[in-house]
C-alpha cells in the first residue's frame, strides 16, 4: 500500500518484527485470499495481528468463545477433560500394537478414556482388582497379553493369602486358562505356588473327563500346561491318579506331535515304577505307534532318552515286527534308528530276523533303504547279505529300488575287500 507521496508505508512494527519467514507466510495468505476473500491482510492488519497487546489477542480469539473464566472451547473444557496420564502411556501402548482412533480435528470425536486403575495402583493394594471383583474379570486379565505378565509377578511375589484368593477366582476356569496363549503361563506360575491340596483340586478338574484331558494334551499350549501340572505332582496318590487316566488314552496321545510330549515327559520325569503300566501300553501297541507319522518319532525319542529298563522291552517288540516295519513309510525309520545305535545285541537280533528277507526288501521303496543301512553297518556280516542279493542280481539291477542296493553292495565290497 502507498501513501499520498507514492512511497510504500512501512509500520514501525513491520520494520522491527517482520522476518523472512513471516513474509513467506503472508504471501501464502495473499494467495489464499485471492481464492477465498475473507478479510483484509493489509500491513495495518498485519501489525495488529502481530501486536502483543492483550486486548487484541482477546478480540481475535473471542470468536472461539474462549475466556479465562471457563477455559472452554465452544463449551468443551479441553484442559480439564484431557487425560494427560492416559495419552502419555499411549505412546508405549502403540508400540505393542494398541491402536486408537486418529484425531480428525473435532474434539467431540476424540475418545477420552478414564484412567486405568490397573497401571495406576499398586499390585499389593486391594484396589488393584486381583483380589476383588468378578472371576471373569480376573480370567480376562490372565488372558491378556500385557496384564498376564503383571499377574505372574503378583503370583511370584505374593503372600499365601494373595495366592489363595487368585486360585479361588481362577479354579472354575482352569481348563480355559490352560488353553490360552497367555493364560497358560499364569497357570504355570500358579502351580509353582500352590499347596498339595490346591494341586489335587486342579487334578480333579483336569481328570474329570478323559476327553477333556485328551483335548488339553493335543493343544499346543495345553500340553505345556499339563507338563507343568505333572511337574507339580508330589504325592504317590496324585501320580497314580494321573497315570491311570494317561494309560487309558495313551494310544491316542502317541499319534499327535503335542500330546506325545506328555508321554515322553512321564518317562523322563517319573520313576520306572510309576511309568511301568504306561510302558506296557506302548509295548502292546508298538507296531501301531511305529507306523504313525508322529508315533515313530516318539518311539525313537523313548529309545534315546529312557533308561535301559524302559528301552529294552520296546526294542524287543520292534525287532519282532522288523520285516513289516521295514516296508512302512514311517516304520522303516524306527528300524534304521536301531541300526544307528551300533549295539551288538540289538544288531545280532535284527540280523536273525532279517536273514532271508534282503532280496524281498530290496524291491521295496522303503525296505531298500534298510538293506543299504545294513550293508553299511559294520556290525552286520555284509558278505552274507551280498551272497543273498547275488541270487537274484539280474532282476535287482533293473529294479528302480533294487539297483541302488546293488550299487551300495558294490561299494561296500570294494572298501572292505
């Protein structure tokens, strides 16, 4: 704007206060004003806007109905309603996956959550909520990703009275807790602190229905919880009750990757006198277990980890079914595992059952692998096996599986002379 002399009028405030950033800002305002002419952005108006006079500021913000008396924006008390404590914590909560509705500029749409007593109060006060409130509330906390860790700390550091109150609130939901991704860890901590009487109460619920027990063992989290319970069993009566139920459903459990961990835990954790009846069930059904995709792995682990008292009956039953197992897609791995033991007694027993069957097994897809393994095993008499194979060498050479056996026999005969 020019004065009467044609010179640009510059206010003292503009000379003193206007910066390059402010000039750029006013250029944006002029562009906006050309499209949406709302008010005059003359230098005089600019001076009034940048004035530090308190009355000018009050006039500018008067249209928002802001006053010192009520501290409100359109009747909304933002300062008093804003939950600083909650939003301070929301930063850490967002890292752990919590999401809140984004702010869209409208204060009415912004949710202001009440302060969470779970974080704000001491875990040892009754107001903390673990010792009071409904059972469903405590169960939901035990199943929550964050709160379950805090509940575990309460159980680890709590007094007997605290443990008793938590136990009484959770006992009716104990199976649901054992299946939960976070709840089963709370169950583990609780078992470490429970008395014998409380463990017996848990055992009563878990063993009440065999199908429910099987469901727990089959579950990826439930099988860990069952092992935590087994670790807590102390009295002979408790172990006997548990083993009686386990033996009843053992054949089902051997055929699942999660459930057979319970059986392995029994052999490793309990004494042979306690696991004797379970071993009898496994031995009686050894062939069925060995031809299962999960059962054969369990058998191999039983042989590797168990004491000789438990291992020998299993090996004896496997050897009695060795020819049938060699022809099975899973059973042949059990036979190969016995060969890897390089035990003279085991090798001698296998040789007696396999003699006269090498040619037949060489034609089989899975049996041929066992024959190759026998040829490579130094405990076996490779010359006797090769002599048996030579009786039908013409057919074996053109067989899709037998030709590999002949190749192995040739290599072994060259190496051993």
